[in-house]
């Protein structure tokens, strides 16, 4: 039947205010809606914190890889030198 796990989690009856004023003023937020909004704000804060951690880890990994590559290249450059008559020739 593909019904939602809990039909009261979302929908018109839970997301909209319980009533409205005739003059167009917004109605007060209900307790359940306020609780859901606070929970969503907490989720958003947690998501931002975790993505910042991931971005930091990616940048750090990239910097470490760059450092390893530079160290490897420095070692290769110090090992591979011209020798003998090749050293006397101009480049």
C-alpha cells in the first residue's frame, strides 16, 4: 500500500496552523509545530558542523598528499644528478 511509517509526521494537518484569522493575521505556532521546527534547526546545525569537519579533513588530506609528493620529488631531485662527461656539457 506504500503508506508512510507515521501518517502524522507530515502533511497538511500537521504542517499548517490549526486555524487562521479572518483579517489575515498569522496564527500562533502550535506546540508540535514549534517542537518540529526546533528539531529541524538542531538537525541543520549538526549537518553544518559535520560538513565543516568533512571539509577540514578533505583539505588536510590534500595538504598531506601534496607534502608527501613534494618530499618524494625533493628526494628524487637530490638523487638524480648528472655524472662524468655529462656534467661538463652545457644543458
